[in-house]
C-alpha cells in the first residue's frame, strides 16, 4: 500500500546581519546600540533576526507584530534572561516577575494609580516644582548653570516619595542620585573579566550592590516606620495590607521591600528622563515654545495648575507625546519566546529573545513622516486615528502596560507648564548630547548643563503660594481578591534650535483618562485585569 508523504512547511526565517562566528553582531551592538537597531530596521525591515553572542535575537518593530507580542499572545512572551540582572537589585517585584505572583502584586498596587487617586497628588507635584524653581531663581541671579538631568531626577524622586509614601526624601536626594547611577551600572553586565570571578571574590560591582541595598534598607525602614506612626501614604498602605495570592498570607517584609525598591527606582528615573528631553526639545524649537507660551498664558493666566485646568493644556499634552515619541525613556523591551510563533510572517523559535524598541518603531518612516523632526501636531485626535495603534507605545501595551502611565503623563504636563511659565531654558552652546546605551532608560550620556532665564511675572492674577504638601489619602480601597558599554546616537552639537532630534486591554487604566475598566475589546483577548509605575509593569 502506497504511503503519502506530507511535505513539511519550510521555515521562514527573518532577514538580518550575518555577523561573525561566535560573537554574531555583538560588536555592533556594543559600539552604538541605538544606531545599530535603527539601521537594522532601515536595512532589513520590521522583523530582523541576529545573533548576539550565543543568543538568537529578533528585533520586532512593526505595529502588528508588536501587538502580537504584547497583547494577542502575551502569555508566550515572558521577561526572560535579559531581566535576570534586574533582580540583583530589585528582587522579585513588578518589573522582574511573571505569572500569578506578578498578577497578584499588580492588582494590589493598581488602585493608587487610578485617575482620582492620582489627581489627589497634584498639590505635591506643584509644591515640589515650586521648591525646585526657587533654587533656579537663585542660580539665575548668581549667573550659575543648572544641571537639568540631575534636577529632574531630584524633582521626580521627591514628588513620588511624598505622593505615594507620604515620606519626604528630600534630604536623601544627593545620596540617592549616586545610588541610582550605580543601579543602572550594575544591572547590565559588560562582559568584563571581573564579572566572571567567583561570587566570593570582592569586586567593585559587588561593593556597589552592597551599598545600594544598605542605603535602600534604610529608606524602606524609614518609610515603613513613618506609616506605622501616621497611617499616611496610599501606596505603602496598600502594600502593608496586601495578601500574597499564592500563600494567602500578608506580604512579607522582603516582598514589601522589593516593591518599594521597584517603585522608587523605576518610578522616578524614567519620568525625569522624559522631562529632560521635553524641556530640551521645547528650548530648541522656538515655534513650539511660542505656541506653548500662548496656551499656558490662556489656561493658567499666571496662576498655578491644578487637576482641573491640567486637562485644558492640550497643546502641552501634544508636546509631551511628541517628546515621548522621539525619546521614549524605556526604549527597549526584552522578551523571551516560551513557544514557537510567527511574527510578521517569519518563524520565531521557542527560546529565542525578542527586542521591542519604541525608539525604533517611533522612527519608522512608514508611520511617521520625517521622523527626525519635532512636530507636536502628530498628536491631534485625527492624526492619532490615522495611525496603527501600536506605532506608538512609550508605556508598552497589553497586560503589562505601565501601571503609572496616567501619573507620569499628568506629572509631565504640570511640570512642563510650570517651568515654561517661569523660565526660558537655554542649552550652553558648543556641546553635544548622545543617547543609546543599552541600559534602563534613554538618559543622556553626558551632563545636561543649561542656563535658566526668569520670565517677567504676570501681574494678574496674582500668583498664589504653593499649597502645602499633602499626602494622598491612605484609604485607597483594596482590590477584590482574585502588571554594556554602550554606544550612542549623537544628536549633534546643540545650541538654540539645534536639537533635532495607546493600547488599553481589558481592565487596564486608559492612558488618556486614567479610568479603570476602559476596554479595548479588539486588544483584550482574555488578558487578566491589569493596567508599570513609570516603568515597572
């Protein structure tokens, strides 16, 4: 009896660079990561296969393929080995875990990031920004420059700590700035000989890890002690009352510490990076500055912003969105494929690594005309409607979409408006800015020194004093039981005018409204209720 042989489908592998034996394209990755990844999209398309040492990696930048990874088949794509080093510092928190453990922790903290809870922290944002700008007034009078990146890091750290933990961390900001720099360094191995030594051998990297934990152990103890004394701080309240979904027991001290570290480290640094790039972009585009000034004068009239008038800062929102397009603070999302899949018509093997890059997708000329130009009008309602949903994903998408996206966007709008209301920022001429290191965020690789020029204060209405810092209410309802040495892209010598540089699933917080339960049924699938502080997820 004759047998019929059914021919097997021939595998369709994505195109990509050949690289060199053993190392693949690792040298190009390390030399200039952002330029390398942008070049891959230009030369090979929206799904690119490459070798980075022993790892098979696919860069995935097309909106449909990104949607497949983050939304439609999200269970097949986990954090993977590239996140293992995060756990050295952050332990087992929202940023480093998957499955039921992550889902339970996500549900526990999510209520504090809903719209009404976030609106309650506006006075803290306003007060901290006013305090920073008082320092800027003194520096301007003395003719001293401002370190913009450092000041944004301090500002967002103080705002986050007061708002979520009712803890004034201001006296610790100088120490924590160095600690955050150390965190960024130790979480990414460089392939040095010292990293290959046995764990018992003392190295500078190990000393930094010990110092990080020593400092944050003290901060965590202070936060918990203050909560025990006052009952204030909405996020620490949720953590102290949370129940482990696996054991049914209250969170352990280690679980609380890990989530506190995750929120502190990931929750302020990326917002600070976004503020830095946004303020630089405004300063470098006089037409944007002029239109922004007009809106701020109309909406605020010389007064301070609040939760109500913040919604009327529509052009400011467009400026922030365009800055997040050009300089998404979390610019690489690694994932690991649990099982085989197809993306963009190409086969993805089980066990291979996936790189999603908002930076690369946001510069794809198929979806963005003249992608190197800074144009806030890309974010009118009509322009947004005409693009694929995941041509833009600075906060991720799907179940692991950033839980703090609404807080981050509100903070960005308010601070950008307040700073531009009182100052004009000018880059110190003759220096260049670079980005593109394969680290946590798209932070500029050089110090960002600027001069701040005070504007004339509006005569009417009179400016009101900044409100006192108020902790957001601690009684947020608990949820029902049941988110290398790198190279750089040089954006050029910068003087005035020279910087050229939403998917919501079931149960997620809508990044435009902050409301819970806004459902995109086409994106949802069977995703669990979810809504990453900016940027744990």
